[in-house]
C-alpha cells in the first residue's frame, strides 16, 4: 500500500506553536504518512496541490499574501477530493465556523501532540472529521447562538425520531452513553442502539462528524 500523502502549507514560526518543520517531522515520523510538499505562501498552495495531488493537506491559516481561509476556498474549488486539516493557533469561534463551512475536514490547534495529530490524520484518512477537544465546545457554543431550534424540520428532513434527535444533542454536548441513559431513564443498550441508528442514518461514524453536522444543520437547541 502506498503511504497517505500530505502537503504542508505553513506560516512562519509563532511563539509556542509547532513550526512548519516541526509538523513535517511529526507527520513523517507517523507510519503510513509522507509529506510530499511544503509551501509558505497561500498563493502557491493551489498550484502545488494541483501538481502533487495530495490525499491530505495541512493548512495554517496565518499565511502570507493569500491568507489560509481564502487559500482553503480556492483549494476546495479545484481539488475537492483532498481532505484539509486546519492547523492554527486561533480559537475564535467565528473563524473556526468559517473554515468548517468553507470545506475543512478538521481543525487542530498548533500546540498539538504527536498522538493527537495521528488521531486527526487517521480520522481524515477514514473520511471522517476531527476537531481538537479544546475547541469542540467553542463550535457548540457558536451553534447555540445561531437562532431558533428547527428540530421538527430536521426530524423530517433527516428521518430521525425525536428520541434520536434528543440523544444526538446529548452526544454532541459531550455526554457519555451512561450519562445519557441515566438522564433519560433508558438502558445503556437502548442508548447504544439509538446512537448506532443515528450514525447509520446520517452516514456519520465519529463524534466530531456529529458535532459538525449538528452545527451545520442547527439541530442543537437553546434549552440547556
């Protein structure tokens, strides 16, 4: 099997952050991955990606000239099948939402560990999404401020029952299966069955993907 290939698009070193060289070394040390290109200018990214055809692109938002967000939009227009993992120091909820809505498949903070980087790359490799746990709550809070809760509409549109929507919202809020079962007066097995059905119907098989789906579709309600 050929290695999963990646291109790293990095900004100059920032205090407390992984440098482009540091990220490249982390990726190359992981089994099954190889960095096949690196650019420092957002304007060079699309041309390099078209030429190298990477499976995964690690994109720093703080790039010179063409910024990372604009580079992401251009990239998704010409290379939609490459997965993009944002690597950033920024935790601003509006910026995070912009990157996810512009086509990023994951968002990782630049002070990440090798273990978390491997988890993120593994998720993208399996056509899943990844959010750093440190910012998952930020994405959820942003969703909570996006207006009324259209749960009935979503239940019809996505063929989820009200119970499944209820469990989906609790999963997205970080509740464990045991916590959900105790809170709703259900058995753990029943909750696990509902969880599996939700993932099957939505064709989403990871929690980060469920978070992004709930954010995008505004399924999360304001009734904390």
